[in-house]
């Protein structure tokens, strides 16, 4: 069975500046995959390449087993896309915009009317169906944009910064809506630079920084419950700390600069006192599952 998305050794440069540097990524069907990174890190570049909006020369990118550069029309039929360059015309009503989108992907009038009614009901837009897009609030407009992304009933929904520019209440509504779409079986690819958006959503998280991608699985992160988790400022500090606690039940990750200690073996205050007395500097501590901030700050 093919994964939803498969990226292998992808490199992309713009004006000789490498945006993506030999990156690989696999997104399984039915997953909720978050792309996390600062503005300008390459999140939108990956999304535009996956969705066929941006050409690439080096590497392999497949959607449901189909190489994107050779099958752009085919892959667009199985993708729903919300990105910063896809805009709903303001002079259309909500109903007109969705019918227009349905006809644009070659649905006949009857099918376009049917899918539009389904989406208006699903997104609770019935009382706004005859309202001009330009007269909607930002939150309602975003709801229409996401509905537009579902017009073709694609297996994979790609959302680039879906809550950008929304107030906290509207953001929460949109996230709840996206979670509901995922629970119905869709594969979600959700890009954001906001950590607080993803804590209760993702099945895996890919952090993008300096042209590289590092992926973490939620189940693996959750396995670290009941552990003291300490991030260090460099590998030398991690090595010194590991030596001091070598008789305890510990694990460490040189790549992530993390030390994991069973909290039933030793108290966190005792650990920190040992480190202070040996001039070992700690960047961050947590008890329980790994804090996403720890991972994110490590790769910014």
C-alpha cells in the first residue's frame, strides 16, 4: 500500500538559496501530519510542491504512489487544498463560490448543486449561503475556503496556515472543524508556525528548519510519560550529565540533546542540584511527555 505522501531526497533552491536540502518525508494514509516551522522555513514550499503548484528538479515526490511532476492533473483530483494563493472571489455568494469550484473540476450542474448543499450543511453555512463572500467575517470566510478544499472529496486535505489572521475563537472553531474532517477518515497535512495549535491534533509532527526536516511520532513522544526530560545546550553538557547519572535508569538522545530519567528513581530537584554543583547548564526541563517546545527550540 502506498503512503499518502512520499518525499525522497528533495532539494529546492530559489535564487541559488537552498530552501529544502535533501529532505525526505513519509505521510501515512489517515494521519494528521503537522509541518511546523518559522515563517520562511520552507513549509509553504513543500506544500506547493506536493500540490503541483511548484516545479522541482531534484528528488522524488509522490502522492498516493504517483510522481507529482508527471501526474499533476491526476494528483489534484485526490487533493483538497487551502493555500495562501487560492482565494474565494469576493463578488460570489457562498453558494455561488462552491458551485463555481465544483464546476471548475468538471462536475456537472446537478452534481455541483448536490455537493454544494452537502458542504453548506456540513459547515453550518446555511444562513450565509446567499451572502457575498466579501461581507463575511474572516472566520466565516475561512470556513468557506476549507469547504472549497473539500469540493472534490479528496482523500488528502492540505492546509497551509489555516488559522492565519483569525481571532482566538475563530481559530478554535476552525481547528475543531479540521479535527472533525480527520475523524471522518481524511489524511490531513497542516502547516503552522504556532506550537499551541497542534498539541491536541497531530499524529506526527515534522519540524522544518535550515532546509532540513525531522519527524516525530506522537506515540513515541507519549511513551516518555513519568520521565524527567532535560534538554541541554550542547552535546558536551549532555555527555557530562550522562556520566554523572550513569548508575540511574536513563536514556539519552545525542541528536535531540535530551536526557530522559525515570522519575521514580530520582527527584527532579535532586538532579538539578547535582548538575548545578558540577557546573552543567540545562536549557529546559519537563516532567511527563516531551514538551513540543523542547523539540522546536532545538531545531530553530
